C-alpha cells in the first residue's frame, strides 16, 4: 500500500457537499478553473469520515514539498457507503445471483485524496511569466487485489465502475518570478479506497485491494 503521509491542510464539508477550508498555509502558484479547488490536508488519521459526503486528507507523493503543490478537485464530494457491501451487491451477467459461494468486497474504506506519481503534463520557462496547463486528458480508474474478485461485483460494492476512464481538463497555472526559471507539472488526483475480499465458499477474508478513482489534478509549481 502507498505511504499514508498527508499534507498541511484540513477540510470540513457542509450539507451541500461543498468543501470549506479551515486552515490556510502558503502555496506557491494558483489554480484557476471551474472545478472545485481543494487544498492539502492537515495530519490526521485516514479513517472514513462519519458524514455521508466528505473530502478527507490529501496524500502527496513521498518527499513532496507541500508549499509547491495545489490540488484541483473536479468532482463532487465522496458519498460514503450507507450499508454493508454484502447488502449492496447487485448481480451482473458474469457474477452469481447469490452472495454465497463467491468473492465480494467488504470493509470498504475511503482514505481521502491521493496525488499520483505519474507525470501527465508539464511546462517550463523563464520569468517573469505565467505558466499554464489547459489540456483535456483521459485517466483510467486503477484497482488491484491480492485475491481474485469480479470487477462488476467490486463496482457494485464500492458504488462506481472500477473500469471507467475519466476525462478531466487541466486548469493549472504558476507565476514565475523575474530572474527565475519555473516549472509547472500536472499529476492525476485520485479518490483512494481500500477493501477486503471475502470468499463466501470458505466463509472468511482471503485478500485485500485498493481502488484509485480519477477526480482532478495535482500541480507542482517550482523555480530552479
């Protein structure tokens, strides 16, 4: 599993599912766009919030300097499961009609936002100037498990299609000071989930897995 260290911001969510910034810290650059803008989360346990909709902590790549990063969330706040996965399974054409005798996801947990480590775009140049990234890109939902589980059953249990590809538009910008050379890099932003694989034929958990759903971009702006 990825390192679960988190950055220096915290969020709370109002009844309409909108993120409200509680604490503020210095961030280099700005992000402009129609998507929901969130910021890096303060250190806290990565447990699923009690509310039905939430955006929790944001995990940066290992060694990242939070002062250089901005987070552009382009998706609604997460709606957490309201019932055990077993009760929410909807049979598909390639899955059995009963939850007895086949694998299913259980103990599904949301752990907040996660910045990916695969660079999807970048631009650089000397100051004074403003670097921008505005291209639309498609990013696939990622999932894996240590035991075999049907993708359709997992999708029904977690509440979204784990095989979807999502298209989002980059909306990052970074102002490079005079006399400096700047870089702006874009990485995918994911909602991060974990689950256990329960095998009904034996009656116990046989593995675990994770799902990363694309919800926007993380931008790293810095000068050389």
